[in-house]
């Protein structure tokens, strides 16, 4: 069967499964809409968390970054993986014990202030919209190639699917849909990786294939270093980023993970505090399967792409190039009219442009794998993008309905609150679709900005809210505002106002916009500490509540305050 036929079958079957689960598990109350009723098993929650966590950036874009950045791309692996460990150890059990649905809910109650709650809602909306734009972009890329439609129409189709099961099912529907999506995305990621590893190195384990030899007896990474050096690029295993920038990006991604509202809310779906720890452990195992495979897929993909295109006659290029040229995500231009594709790091002589975001999706075609594998990867890419988009849309809807409307209308009925949650989710889908069509960068870059904003706004006030009884509402409000504004201003200046200035010479301390969230976090901590020291202590009942949260009764039921 043709690629398009397989894609329709596999993507259609997966969509039918997701929608069927959403209908079967649709939410009937606000508790089911927000936290799936609090009765999800740790294993299922671990799978759902992994799917929520492994977005289009993880599935589609991360290996693409590593493919084109080599060693420098490892910051995403280190930051995202390390961040999840930080979240599981430092935050998840305490937040679960506190017993609130959302981060703004925690901030509002911990800092005994509706102003603090509203500031936290604004931060959550900024983070979630920035993040969800990347997911919608990923959806558009998958649809544009495999369903042969424009990226714009791909985004619109994705919006309709997400709207249906996120708005109908809430957290209950999303949780069980994400369990299915994890199974689809991990299978879709591993099957081509195993095939290509066998092709190139004879080793069926991709993680080991990365360090194995190719047909001529040369180690794959040595061969890749040589191929790229001959073309004028830096060696694949060399690092060009400055140490300060590598440290800053890794730190921003790590602490940004720990402040991501759509991941934190997952720990409220399990019955007990002990289950929150357990589900975090399961999720880490499920996540590591993909994350340890990404460097192998990156190396295999760039090696095969260069081998099949660079230096080849323009009129004899493989079919995969023509297929992806239709999406405008790869372009070939014979600038010197010699009939040969020149691939160089120099814009004036480079004749091939490959969008970073296509590397995982295109790898099966480049390696000439069976058509069903190509269709499977399309279904996996959709699962990754849609699972995270749904989680983010839920955060947006709960932030608006629960943390904004209920703050100012505490007597609102549950039915009305649920209606507002669904309406705000619908509005969020439309806005996210716009940013998916007009993204501020490639998928993983956009996602990195979201992590930077989370690091600079939420992480300090959550950590200090748990571990410092002296931390008060004035410090939290000032810290969140200062951290968010500083980080946003830096990103907006270098990415939108003066993109020509976006070079290492102009960055503060040599730190790129992707890593500036780590400095924003420091700003937040300093402002929090300074302002809280200069203003009154929190009420004694708040201090007692914090003391209670920190008591390690891991097996007990979570307390509701």
C-alpha cells in the first residue's frame, strides 16, 4: 500500500481510539474534569505523565536539534531529563499533599492572597500558550507531509481533534487518552530506530548502535565527524556553545520542568501522596526509553540524509526529497548551476535547506523503510503533539474557570464553572492554532522559551513556598512579576525586536534567549527574598500549614485545605 493509505489507516485508527476513550470517560463533574476524580493508578498515571511530558518537541524536534547541533543539542536531553527528576523528588509529593488542583491554586492559598493567585494565573497562561504553540506547529508539520495539505490546514485539523477530546473529557478523558497515546508514540519512535540501527550497524538496540561500527568498520560517530568536516561543518561530537550558555539552558530546562503547570497537575490525579512518588518513578522509566533513543535517531538521520543528498546530481535525488519539498520544509537550489547539490555551512554556497523539525519524521523515508513504518511515525508524531496540547489546554481552562472566575465569584455553581472551563478551553484552542500557524521559532525552540518562563516565574515561589515559612505574599508577587517580565523582555528583544542582534557577542553573560530563564529565576529568588524580609511574616496558620506539608507522611491520604 502507498504511504498515504497507510497514514490514513494508522492515524485514523489512533484518532478513533482517542475519541472513543474521550467519550467513554467523559467528565461529569469539576473534580473529574480537573483531576480525573483522583482515582488514577500510579502505573496509568506514569504513562499519562510520560505522554503529557513527551511533546512534539521531544518526539519531532529534539532529535532534529541533536542531528544538526551534535554535541550542543545534548542540553535538551540533560535539561529535560534532569528536570523531571527534580520535579519528582522536590515538588510532586509536597504539592500532592497540599491537595490543590492547579499551581495558581497552590500560590493563592499558600500566599493567602487573591492578587498572588491572579499573577500566577497570568504566568500559567503565558507559559501554556507559548508551549502549546509549539505543539500545534508539530501537528501542522505532520499533517502537511502525510495528508498532503498545507501546514495551516494541518493545524486547523489538529485543533478540531484536540478540541473534541480535551473539552469533552477534561482530565479524566485526557488521562486515559494519554495512556493510549504513550503506547502509540513509543512504538512509533522505537520501530524505525531499531530498523535503521540494524541497517547501519547490524545492532538491533539503537542506544548501542550509536556507538557501533558501520559497514566499512569505522565507528558511526567517527564517520559522521569525518563527513561533516569534509563539508566544512564542525565535527558532530565537538561543542561550539559556550560553557555559560550550556549551563544556563540546561538549568532553565531543568527548573522550568519543575514549574510546568500541566505536568504538576498530573500528580493530583492519584489517590495518595505515595502514589504521586510512584507515578513519577514510572513516568521517568517510560520517558527514558525515548530520551536514550533520541541521540541515536539524530545521528542515523543526519548521516543518511547527507549520504543520500549531498554531492548528488540534482535530477537524481531520492523520492523523499521531492515528498518533503511539497511542504516547503526542505528546499534544493542549484546556485552555481553545476547540477550537483552542494551542502555547506555558508549561506552563499549552501544549496540545501532542511528544517530541523522533519528529521525524525523523514528518517524512515530516507532509510527506505516499509510504508507502514512511515505511517506509524506519523501516528506517533500526532500522539506526542496532541497529548501535550490537551494537557496544556486543560491548564488554561482550569486557570481561567477555577482560579480567575471562582476567585471573584465564589458562589458560582459547579455546572457553571464546568461550562466556563469548556468555553475557555475552546478559546485557547483557537489562539493556540494561530500561534501554530505563525510560530516564533521551530518547535523545540518555542518550547524552550516556555520552560524559561516557567523557571523564571513559578519555580522560586513554589520551592520557597514549600521550604520557607518566612516567605510571604508580597515577596511571591514581586518575584513572579520581576522574573517573568525580565525573561519575556530578553526573549522578545532578541527574537522579535532586534533579531539581527541575536548573537553571542550581544547576549548578557554569553547566555542565549533559550537559557535566560535561569537568570530570570535568580532575579525572582533575589526579589522574593529581599521583599519578604522587608515585609511582615505570613500569618501563623500559614506557617503551621507549611510545617504540616513538610512532615513526611508519604503513605497517608492527602489533606485538603
